[in-house]
C-alpha cells in the first residue's frame, strides 16, 4: 500500500471513531478549485469484511472520479461560449419551472380531487362509448393445465377439467397442485387467447374456428399433456365485455377528471390574478 493511501485510510478510521458530538465541523477530504468534497458526502464505501487495503482503494477511487468530474465541469464552464451558457440557463429554468408546477399540481390533486368512481359511472361510460371498446384480439375465460404424462390417473384429470361443478373444480385444483407443472384459471377473468396458445407445443392456425369448435381441447408432446377448458369466448371485432375493459374505463375517467381539475386550477389562479391586479396586459 502506498503512503498516500495509508494516510487517507488513517484519516477515515480516525473520523469514523469520533462520536457524533465531536463532529460539529465538516471535514474536508478533497478540493478542486473552490469546490470541496466533505467527509459526510462520501458514500458508505467501507463494508464489513473488506480488508484495509481494499477499503482505502475504494475511497481513493471515489475521490479520483469526483475530482475528474469536477475538473471536467470547471473546464467546460471556462470554455463554453456565452450563447451555450445562456441556453443551459434557460433549460435549467424551464426544467425547474416544470418540476415546481408538476409538484404543486400533484399536491392539489392529492388534497382536493375526488378520486371515487362509482360502478354506475363506469357502466354509463361503457354504454355511451361502446364503439371505443371493440376487441382487437380474441379473448377467453378458460382453464389451462400442463401435467406430466406419467401422472397417475390422467383420465380423472380430464373428467374433472370438463366439469362445471364447483366441487369437481376444487378437487381438480388440489390434484393439480400436487402433480401439474402448470395450473391456471386466470382468476376466472378474461384473457387474450394468445396467452393460452403460447403455452401449447404447436400453433393454433385459426383461433376463431378453434374457439367456435372447441369447449375442451387437449394435446401433448413427448413429456406433457396440455388441457384447455374454454368456459366462454369473444371474437375480435366484437364488443369487449364490460369486465375486460373496466380498469381501462377507470383510467380514462380518472385521466379526464385529472385534466379538468388541472385546467380549472390554472383558470382559477389566472382569474384571481386578474381580479387583484397581480397580472396585467399592457
């Protein structure tokens, strides 16, 4: 270890041993021009289990990187043209303005915007905008099972998977959790048919015909049996079920409400400024 690293590490050890009451003054570690790096700005580089040489090397590496960045920054500030400096100042001012406005709008939204959406409001929006909710893909409510071919009593699995009886489906779920590689009822929600077909060992050439002809489908490869029980389906270009687009409608209504709130906020501030003469047009 070279002498400078030993001295540096000794300083850090000494500083680390001081209690909080003795650190009333900030401790300078390095300086570039008029910019100073203080000890309390250093990241926690010393980790338990790292030896003395490695710890000192980490500190030295951090200081070197800090110095190079500061030197480059100062060199750039010395050599940039006045026009570029003015442009940077404008960009910084614009960025700060946008950030301050955004945080204020966010604060007002959290404090004052009504975020409650009733089912009636969502359903009314769906009914009034059906043309906006046309399916672009086939969707299904289905049960999917992938199970090893050596699983005992596969015929029992087939029978239970075809059943609509709640008790049979519970027995199927218990059996599949014990033996199946994958068992998914997708929380009984609508899902794109693609989400099912990608699980199969071969492609489904025509999804529309497949869905019209099958309520139960099975196929296999060299190791596994694949079962699909189709409970319901909707074809592309048809109206999406309300449940399938309910969350989308919530986001649409929320975004519209948020936009209206921000517009009202801006207009209110503007009108107040006109009334109290804090804004004038000459």
